[in-house]
C-alpha cells in the first residue's frame, strides 16, 4: 500500500496542441503529456484542458486528491481571449449562468465570477497565431467556475456572443500558473488548495 508521502504531485503548463492524457489509441498522432516529462507510473491528470486550451494542469498519483480537486469546492480560473470587446452586459450574463449544450441536452451553468481584464495578460506567444487585428478587436475576460463541463468556458463565451479565441487556465484553488512556461513541469510536495 502506498503511504501519503509516496504520492507524487505535479503542476504543468499544458501547451496548446497537447492532450491532457498519456494514452491515445485512435489513429491520428497526438501530442501527449508523457512527452513533457518522465512522470512516474500511475500519474493522472486532474481534470482536463482540451487540445486547443493551455495553462495550469495538476497531475498526481493520488486518486483521492484527484476527487478533491474536481469537486465543486475548488475554484478554477480561466483567462479567455474573446472575439470582440466584451460588454458589461455579457459579463453579467456569464456571472448569472448561461445555457449551453452538454451531452445532447441543454444545461444552465452555475453562477460564477467574471470580469473584464483591462491589460492584455503577459502569456508566452502561442505556437499557432490566433489572428491579427485586421479581423477586428479582441478582449480578455477572467471566468472562475466551480464546475467543469466539456469545453464549458468556450461554450459560455459563445453563448453571450463572444467566442473564445484563446483559453488559458491560470488557477486551480490556490495553485497558480504563475511564471511557468509552456511545457514546464514542476514536482511539488502537495497541492495547497
């Protein structure tokens, strides 16, 4: 039996274009987390970021820790670059909850925290260009949720008329992305949630 001090915990800046998993059995070649670091056997991602999203991802060999982090008690904060200049009305809609599709049914998101980000975040450039200003302005919004449906943040911003162009998770509980760089992995003693 593994004792708690034998568990391994990692924080990772998942780069754009990587899957939040270690095995992919479909035919297309995909970039996987195992390519970033020599993770010990039994390491699992806590929650997921889709292939087009980037930012903070927690990994662990402790299944119970995974359950705790994925619970509705732990906040997850995202910075979304959206198409257009997001309006105060759209921010209010996000806060109250919006209707999105989930597994073929309509779902109303739980109330959340949301606000405009006035200064463009200082993230490293992404491997694939988002687009340039000729296609119109973009803006950034912070959205903090306690749930995590499939592609939820992207669906939420689209529901209020501002599709997401770039999505970066910056916080899980009290764990921050900070100045980690894309692809960087840091082993830590425990998650301070």
